[in-house]
C-alpha cells in the first residue's frame, strides 16, 4: 500500500534506534535520484495516541521500521511511500 509521508509519525520512544543517521539518509537520497527501489516501511496504526510533547490525537500511524527511508523520501520531496502493516 502507498501512504502519505505527512501522515506518518516517528515516535522516538517506540522506534528501536534512538537517532537517525544523516549519512544513511543522504545515501538513500542519492540512491533515489538514480531510480533505486526500496522495500516498504513497516507501520502500525494506534489509537488514543499521545506524542512525546503530550499532544493527544484519536489515532496515529507510527513507523516501526524504515525511519531512514521515510526521512530520505521526505527530504527528497516525495509525497508517498510504500508501507506494510
């Protein structure tokens, strides 16, 4: 399935890596520029979500795996990314 980049949430508490690697993101951006294809990111829809700033929402779509791919697509101006549950 395809999902809008802007609909996704990176929750630092849930995500297994605490930091993003800009080196990895830059490499992915370069790969995208020459037509590389990436596997879908893994997501999970959650309800009654409260983010790290205490903001509450009825639902959110959390990134479980693929933060570097998501970041590269986002920085490259791509609006959608392949995702799986």
